[in-house]
C-alpha cells in the first residue's frame, strides 16, 4: 500500500516541477534541467540522480554540464524537456535576468524582517536547502571584468571578505528554484513570489549591509 502512495506523491511533485519550469520560462527566466533525489539510494552513497558516489551537492546541480547553453526561456521547450524528465529539479541560471544573494536560512529570515521594518524593497525571496535566496538586479557583464564575481560554493571577494557565509550568484552560476528539493529537507518555497513583485529588482549593494549584519548575528 505504501508504494502506490509514494508513486502518487512523486507524480504530484513532478507535476509541480514541470509547471514551475514552464511558468519561470513564461516570465522570461531561463531554466535548465536539474539533478534530483534518488529516494532510498542514500544508504548506498548515491543520493543524487547523477549516480556519482559521494556527490558533493546531491540534487542541487544541473543535470548536464552544458546547462548554460541548454537553458531556455521558451515555455514550449521547457514543457517538452520536463515531459521527458518529470522528476528533474529546476535550475535558474544567474547573471542573465537577475543575480541572487544567498545566505543561511535563519540569517535570511532575520534579514527579511529587518528589511521589512526598515521598508527596504527586497524583490522575490525564496527559501530552501537551508538557504534564503534574495533575487536582485543583475550586474550582467560589465566592461571591467573585475567588477563582478560569481560563486556557487562559499567564497568571498575582497570588498565583502567578512561575509564568509554569503554567496553572490551572478554570471556563470545558478540557484535551485522552488519547488525543487535537494533531498535533505522540504521542497523550496517562495516567501515573496516573483509574480507578486511589480517593482524593479533591487540593487544588490543596497541589501548587502543588512544581510551582513544578519549573518554576523547568526555566527555569534
């Protein structure tokens, strides 16, 4: 009896992923197929669909190394791709339509409250995989290559070196979009959904100070 229930649950989850991918594409946000959890394979060390033993980011990375080329904002193509890979998570490339400031979940929730109290516009905000994601205006591809940096794992440029728990996803990086699930917790969800945001995306620098303060509080 348990197996049919699990299959129905997975079908519903897959349907939500496909619908989300198509919706993002319709908004003009490029999407790419993502790896996904392998269910009971965790005990064998293969918790990710990539089947790599000891995958360093289970179900939290693109399905293909060519993800940047394959990413599409065509809803028809997105629908077709998720029809072939219904369990695939949704990857959102950054540095194209938006950048993302990514902090530990609790620090992000604290920062969000601080921003609301100060009436600072935040734009879309999502939570998942133990992180809070703040979607901000992209820096794109500036003429001076030293003006941008991209990070998927923890790292820090010289000007924000003290914020070791903050990740700034811009060109050549990506994030896992709701309702994707990395297998270690519940599916991601929007705290402030993009379709509800009428204002332009905020400038990342405007949010950095609040995020830095919130991260410092978490460290203490």
